[in-house]
C-alpha cells in the first residue's frame, strides 16, 4: 500500500513542488492538500488535489503530514497530529525558542523529522562545516552568509543558523554567546570567537549558503548553492518515508540520510 501523506501550505511554491514530487512517486499517495482557513484556494484543485482547510480531516486521512509553512501554522498542525497519531515532516524555519520547545514536546507523542533544510547537499555541507570547525578550532574566524529570494521573511535563514550552530558545537562553544547578528553603526573590532552572520534578500535566489573559515594568510569557503527547490521536495518525501513507521521521537536529516 502507498504511504498516505498530507501537504500543508499546498498553494505555495514549495507546496506545489511537494505535490509534484509526490505525484511522481509510486510509493506515495497524497490524501490532502492543506491551506490556511479562509484561503481563496479552498475547494480548488492544486496539482490534481482539492485544497482543504480542515486540519483534523487532512491529518486523520494521512500517515504523515509534510509542512513547510510558518511556525504558528506548523504548531497548529502538530497539535492535530498529536491528537490523531499522525507523524510529521517539518521544514518550516523561523521558530522562536519557546516554539521549538513546544515542537520538541510533541515529539514525545509522535515522530517528527525537523530540519531547516532537507537537501542532500546541504546536509553533506553541514558535515564538512563540522569537520572544519573542529579541526581549525578557535584559530579561525567564522562567518556565515546566506542569500535568498526577496519574499523570504526570516533572516538569517534556518539553514544559516543550523550551519552556525554546527560550527559552534564542533569547537565547544555556546552558540547563543558566539553568534553575532548586529553590526550596524560602529560595531567595534571583531569579538574573538564570534560567529558572524550576514544575509541578502533579493530577486528569485532560491538559496545560497557559504561558511567562511578565515585564518591569517588563508581561508576556506564551504559553499552550497540551490538551483531548484526540487531538492528540498525530494528530501522531504524521503523524510516522510523514513518517519512513517516510527512511534515517536525527534529526528533530523542526518537520521534520514544515515549520516550519523
């Protein structure tokens, strides 16, 4: 039997990409295309699936929900999943610490794959970042740069924050103390051990990330560039297959891809 999935945010660009990816997979059956209450798309077909705003009905009809929406919507969907025993794949970014705590609490009741970026390339990049940070230690100045399209609402991106956290953890730092986001006006000299972030939001850039490791006289640049959102959709479908038979727990793409 095919794996039944619901796709949240079905009317957006990522939602449509997910619907198309699922349609091309014989092991997947899309049982619901979910949108926010009052959406003008409700009742209309998107990629051959009628859009609904009935969260409980969408969740109950599916073994896994895939959600690339916004934090508030994702948490509402997870609450429904927890009530009905449906697992989830969450690719949403921009969660606050309190919202992340709420997400983790749901993982005690259902299985969740949560990753700010689900592409294979990004997750391999993360491994390389960890290796470089551990090897170079505090001798290297680290900067994380990301570029995305002009409609993206959060900055730095979830992937940029993930890469920064990985670098900090690899060299034994507390990320919250190491991260440097505000450099306007007279910021002063670089704080030793800080991890700086910068971002571009322009045009239709899908997603570029570079982590710089800068030493005196040399530097390493680890870069990943996305030319298509299909990589995220394919990763999310793979994550859905991974999490479908799990009872509970919080997983990431390292678990999905066997990188641990």
